[in-house]
C-alpha cells in the first residue's frame, strides 16, 4: 500500500495513456483508476493523487499545442497558456478524487457507491466539455474507439455512456478487491458483455439509404503559413492543378479543406479563377474553407467559413463556423467584457456563425464541421436533426506537424459518424483525409503529409439514431440520479447521527 500511496498516480497515468491513441489498448481503461482507488488516504490526499494523474495525462495528450507557429514574442504566452490549460483540465480529475475520498469515508453501502462513482465522473466530464471553455479532447470515452463493437453504443446512449461504463468497471473491480463480494463485479461485467453484444449487432446492421452522392476529396499537402506568402500561392495552384488533372471520375461534389486557398476567396480573383478551372473541368460543385467578412454597421465581422460553389462558379451557400477555438480564433467572454478585445495574444478576430443549417447539392443535404467543431457531438447532431444525410469535416492541421494532435483530431471525428449513423467525409489540408462509414470504420484514407485525392460514393442516410433524436439524455439523467443519491446519503447520515445522539 505504501507504493500505491506514493506512486499510484504514476501507475494510473501509464494505464490511461496506453488505453488511448496511439496505443489503443482500450481494455486497460477498465483498470486505470484502480491504483488510485486502492491508495489509502484522506479525501485531500485522494484529490491530489488524481490531480497529479490528470496533469501528467493532459500534458502528454496536448503537448502538440506547443508546435503551433506563432510570432517569437507570442511564444511565451503560448507556453504559459499550455501550462494553465493542463492545470485547469486536471482540476476535474482532482475534483473526482475529492468526491471519491468523501464517498469512501461516508460509509455508504457499496452498491450505492458503485453507481455513484461513475455517475460523478460523467457529471464532471459533461461540465468540462461544455460552455465557452468546453474541450472534449481526450475524454474517457475516446479510449473506447479501440473497440468498434462497444463504441457502437454511442449511437444509442451517446459517448458519455462509454465513460460511465469504463469508470463502473474500475469501481466494480475495486469494491470486489476490498470486500470480495462477487455481485459488485458481476454488474459491470454483464453491462460490458451486453454492450459488446449489442455493438456487434449494430455493426452488422445495414443503414437505410435514400440515395447516393459521388464525392472527390483533394488533399494538396501545402503547409499553412501564418502570414501571406507568395510561395504558398504557387504551391497551392500547382497542387490543385495536379489533383484536378488526376481526377478522371465523374463526381457531384469536390471537397477542399479549411483555409483551402490563401486569403479571402470572395475577394480574390486569383482564387476564383483557380476554382473556376476545377468546376469547369468536372461540372461539379466545390466545397471549400476560407476566411470571409461582411460589414456590420461601421465595422467588419470576420468568419471562418465554408463556401459551396455550384458548377457555374457561383457561390450558392455559406456556413460560418459556430464554435470557435478559444484563444485561437477569439478570446472567451470578449462580448461581455469589451476590454478583452484590446488584448493581443496572437489570436484571430473571428465572429461565431449564427446558425447551423445543412448545405445541399442536388437535394443531397450535408452538415459541415469546420476543424475544432468535429470534437463536439452537439454540432453534428444539430445538422442531422435538420436533415443532413452525411457529414463533412474540413480542417487544416499542418500547424502541428507529425504529432499526436492531427491523429487524435481525425479519430475524434470518427465518433461523430458513429453517434449520428452517418458517413463522414473528412478533408485535411495536410492530412488525415478520409471517408468513414456510419459505423466509424475507415473506408479510404490519405495519411499525414501526402498529396493525393480520394473518390467515393457516399450513401445518404435519413433515419436518425436514438442518440441523434434524444441527445444527451443519458448524462442529464445521470445528473438527476446523482442528486437523488447524494440526498439519500445525506438523509442516512442525519438519521445515523440522530440515533447516536438518542443513545
């Protein structure tokens, strides 16, 4: 026990890390918290151990943020921001450790604690992932993508069920080790087996298809620049003309990445001429990511946008990114605290889009997730609720090199396909571009820093998954149950104190 007291946080960190990408030993997540659970100590000690695990975990998962290209004078702010971000995210681990310590000292029945622990984890994870500072990256459910069978349950109960089930498995094993009561480990085991079996059935189920659309994905492999660079334009033109010449199939839609061309497409004749060559050669619509602007009153508003261009070269639709990257594309709460707009940390000055509406090519509706938006289940769900038959994710991840960042970003997007039961078309400027089916399986892909194109026939799926229809009912129900259980524990403690006084 002395070793666990000193090094339990290290054991848990190693197990958690191995459960996630790039190792994908997902089953280790079912044991990852047991060293921390077994380490004896008061609630404060438990909170510290969990917090240290969180610090190590998030630092190892998010190190790629430091690869971001910024001005030399901004680099110290980036490093400080990274440290603060890690320390902040680890607070949720620490809070869970504190709750665990308090619950263990409460003397509540083991069955009650078995249910309460995973429920509290989900409550904290849900809070962490929402709001202006919400950041679902490396949520516990992400570890389970290594098992496509169990991951299918996200299409029914949503991703938070997977987090709940993972902590339930840890808690069941822990309580069995402490009490040797077999029922405490049987329930998590049965739920795991049922989820595996249900997921296997879902994997074999074919979707109901209402039509198909032929798409082409262009991955130019042109590194993004922080400032305007004539060399970037030359590389971009060369890459797109090569890919345009390589495309021999007839397609309905050609998808380009976020920030596909330097500058503002709507105000660049050079950009319009280049895209004009593509639509003329193939008679297809083009979806591309670009910065856009419009004058509102006396000032300009800037947007990170996706433009849909028809076969005549005319812009027919626009989607503006609704969930911007905090400190990258905007400063949180600057709308409420205007003085924040005067602070320059190298961030963009974008305005969030006002609505989420699918775009359409010949009646085929699709939702567009721009970069960071692919990590939020709520955005893809909103598109599908409005009739999107498939999803498109456009991004530019070249800033982060061959780090873990672009890889995990891609696999996070795969979860959106599972949850919504929709095919996902993903185009990244420097990779990873891919076609992912409605079960999260990779159909075709291009790796990091490859130049190439993919073509695919994408089924249009209309039927909504249970999750798409009812959303986050599982974590919301869990929140209600947590309140009820805590109330029961409080009442039990009050009665116990009264009985002791009466004696």
